C-alpha cells in the first residue's frame, strides 16, 4: 500500500542566540505523512537542511511521550499546537491540511529567554520549585497503609495537580506571561496531602515570592492557561494557592 504523502510549508522562527535579532524563515514543500508526528516532521526538515549544508533548526525535546514537557513550541497560535490536552510530540500531521503553511515559534515570555531558534530557557520553573524546598516526614520504618488516612477525593486532587509537567504552555498562553497555574499546581499537590502540610505556609510564601522575582506576570483570570494546558490542570488550583498565600501571610 502506497504511503499517503503530504507537503507542508513550515514558517519557522530562526534566532542565532539570546541577544541576536530573530525572524521567520519559510521552508516550502516539506514532505511528511498524516501519521507522522510534528517533531518527526521537524526532524525531516532538519535532514533536508543538513543535506543542503544549512544549519538545522534547534528545538527542544526528550521523551516524545507527552510526559517531560520539553517540546515547547507555539504552533499556529497555540502552545503545543491545535490539539487539545496534548504536547507537541503528541501532535500529528493529520491535524493540518496538505499544502498548509504552519507557523512555528518559541514560547514568548520575558521569563523564558530564547536560547536559539525554537529553544527557550525554562530554568525559571526549576528555581520556583527549588524555592518550595523540602517536605518533612518520618523517614523511619515503613508506616502502616492505614496510618495516614487520605480521602480518595483529596488523593485524586493531589494527583491531578501533580500531573503538571512544567512545560510552560500556561505562561505562553497567558497575555500577561503569568506562571500562576504552574505554581499553584506545585503548591496544591503537596498542600492537599498530610505529608506536605508541615511546610505549607513557608512553601506558599517562598514560591510566590520567587515567581514574582523572576518576572512572571500577574493573573487576570482569563483562563487561557487552563485551556491550553496539555495535562488539563484545573484553574481551581489558582484559587487554592491564593487562599494558601493569604493564610500564610496572615500568620507572619
């Protein structure tokens, strides 16, 4: 059976370095198939460029299984592309029409400076998590399974928040470049469980302070972050984080 070949035009942001002036370059007639992933199509483009003696496009990726959050690309006006609840590596070319021109950009945020082409520095997220610090718990012998009773509702909420992969789509989607959805998910995943309760006040104050220090914008509750999140992190986490922060501030 003959493979269904399609051709697309890739309008890609090229930038030599953090301080270099960037711009779009259009690569026409890139051959791919509907069942090829978007990252694989970029691989095809890079093979074409290398064969011509040109410099390949730099982009970030790792697991290609939708769990690492590295594939941070802004595609046709959407973080990770037009697919709902999916990362770029889970986006397939059948989402696009044969002959379509696809615009590919890096995350646009002052807190995520461009390293080169489509790769950005997302170390700001690591610094926020580091500010959250440690969790205190008994490191002795294994506790009995029923010694720390946690309701299923509470456990499910914590796990839902913990599913955040730190990709930065929320920041890229927000008109203010806010990191509130990411930070609230990291705060909520621990504050909903007894193991994270000891440091909950210090954690909320430290992570919010670090977020502000790193230059992320303020939340104005437009909900774009949750709409574009590949892991469907709930907007309710932001309200929970605000309550945690206000409570911790009142205790100072």
